[in-house]
C-alpha cells in the first residue's frame, strides 16, 4: 500500500468528526488500496460490524458476497475490493432499524478515498443512500427501478441492500436473480480480471 493510502487510513481511523452523535462512539470501518478494482459503497456499519471492525461482517455481507460470486478472501483483499460506506461509523438506531448514515462523513472522506482508487473501476452502489449520492439524476426512480436498469449507468451498478428484507424483495422481483445477478457477477469478474 502506498504511503499516501496508509496516511489516509490512519486519518480515517482517528476520525471523531461526528463522535457526539454516535451512541457507540467512533469506529470507522473502511477498506481500500490504490489497486482496488471494485468499489462497494454501502450504507453504514451495523452493530456487528462495529463490534468486529470488519466491513460487511454480518448476514448482509454473506448475502452480498453470494450475489457477487466472491469468496471471503477475495472480498476482503483491499488490492481487489474497496469497501466504503456512506457513513464510516455505526449511526445508532431509530424506529424501525438503524439510523441513516451520518451526513458529515461522505462529504469529508469520500473524495479523498476515491482519489486513491484506479480511475477504471466498477462501483457498486448498495442501497438507496449510495444511489442517491452517486446517481442524483435518478432521484425520481425507485431503488427497484434503478436496480432493474443496472447497466445503464456506466461503471456504476446499483444494488438493493442485502439485509434480511432483500429475500422478500427478491421474491417479488425474480428478474433480479435471473438477469441482474449474472450481469453483476460478470461485471465483477471483468473488473478483477
């Protein structure tokens, strides 16, 4: 890893930008290197990821790795895959689930991380927060419509969040498993080849 990337990792690890709003305190969870050819932009760590410090270290991560057709070793190899949520720390709870990612995080850190990654990369936008930030021109579309139109957004590939609710969503949208997942796996394989 380059010296610049190591410095940025250290700065992120020491971040206290929104500490006063984090019920479990800051623990930024991110993975990247200047060689990462696939970037996964998710939502924010949950409590399990906060506890382990490992991105996507929960059932959602297991489901996401299955969608991508990637084994754990490849998924957690920063020379291959960068993992950057919209909010780097666990944001706490609100009625119905986890709170949204903190708004301070992405504007402060994302461009700095992106500047280290290869220009030619596949970027997976997992969930509506990432899609709203990186596909603002599609704000009138539902998340389902964006996912259905994956392939129309260049190197940006929208996906639903792989939480347990995704199983219910997938049952209603059989095209996701039949059409989108094969395209996704092929795109990931090309990016990592």
